[in-house]
C-alpha cells in the first residue's frame, strides 16, 4: 500500500464538502459501475443522460463530466472524491477501514469544457476500442490503475477501459492518442491543481483512502510542529538508511541462506533499540494464530537466532529505528517504513 503524508502548513479556507456513508449492498471499491457513482455522487448514468453528447472520464480520485446539446458548446464538472477511514480492531490486529466518501463538485468553464469536448469529437477518440480489444496491450503490471471513458454520441453509448496506460509501449496501436487525450484533459482542466486544492482542504487529524490502496493522513497542527521539531532525527536516519538496509539484508541472508525453503509467508515489523539490538518483532496475525502456527513459530526462532549473531553498532545510540522484513522467493528483503 502506498502511503502519502500531507505536511504542508499552508493556510486555506475550509470548503463545504458532501458526504455519503458507504453501503455494502451498493459496493464501494473502485466505483466499478454506474449504480455506485449515482448513489454516492448523484450523477446520472451516461445511458440516462438527456444530453446529445456526454463524455465521462474517471481516474484516481476524480470523475470528469463533459456534456453538450449540440456538440458545439460544452459544459462540465469535476467531482473530486476520497474515502475517509477509521482504525478498527480485527482478530489480526488493527486496520484502516473506509467509512464514507467525501467529495466536491467543481464547475468547469465553458471555454475549457468546449476545448475538451471538441477534441474528443474531432479526433474521434470515442472510436478507439477498449484495452482488451487492442492488439499487444499489456496487462502484466501491478499497482498501475486504470482509467475509464464513457461516451454518449447522440443515441450511441460506448464504454471504454484502459489498464495501466502509462506502462504501454507507444508502438502499440492507439496508445499515443490515448496518452495525448489524458494529458490534454489534465492540462486543460488543471486536474492536479483541482485535486490538490480539494485534498488540502480536508479535515486534519484523519486518514483517507484513494482507490482502495493509496493511504493518506492529514496531520494536525500539533503533529506538524512535532514533525518539524524531529526533523534533525529524520534527516540523520535518512542519511544512513541505505547503509542499514544493505547491512541487514547482507547479514540475514548470510546467516539464513535457505530462507526461501522455510515457508515464511508473514511480514515482520522490526523495532531496534538505541543500542542497535532487535527489541521487538511484530507480525499482523491474531494471538491464537501466532500461538499455533508451526511455520510462524519456526520462522520466528530462526530470525531471533540470526539477530543474536550481530548488532548494528554504527547508528547514533540516541535513536530508535524500524524496518519491515519480508521473506521473498529467493531471499530476505528489508523495507524502510519511515516517512522522512
């Protein structure tokens, strides 16, 4: 999961946002159908639109609606949205669980809406097939996302999905056209600025989720002050980050050369004390699962034995630090979870 930490201390005027609680019967992950967007944001399905021309573009955290009665003058709106989350206790520990959508609707100027609408019509972008019908389109990407286009051209309804557009080769048919479309919409409508203004104005001290996998926490003023006060510590730990990571991976793979054969599928959060010794090793499992999982018990013993063989004595002793440990297919990997 990608984590964003908003730390800017810019002044802003609190906006009036709309809020809609999540409904499990409707569904709420990835806004996969028109029923969800209508229920949460009150925007009608393209198929029910009274407009002769209606174009809808959905991307991460935004829905862009462009519509016209004559195909000459267009109007539109941007819906910026995000899920608010809360920490809930589970049998395996704690997790952030989405509770509602927070969103706003921003009107697009007729000039900019017309620019986008005419571009789609003149370039006949709506005739580009969906990704599964494009030869050599690659789907072998992770965490790359997808964009969706719905078109109404008079009485014709067209639905298009393009998975991981940015990862496609320009030599693949229609890819350059689609990338140009995406860039033109983003630039003409200033989509990044629109979403940044929206997210900057969200209530502080809360956690949010974008597309079900990008987590964002808005820090309070006190937290921002604390973070600023501890900047020297973070700067120091960042300066030796690679040294710690490389040393841990080297030593652990030297001491546990057969790690890929241990069936260790859990991820471990490691806490090191000020003397560079392993202080705590935590895994996101329930108590009884930890008690009776033989593979977990074996892996824990192997790790603790390895950590007794060395210590990280090149770190300033006044700092505690953390690392995540993952058993990969071939060897052990170390990941730094610190938000510098």
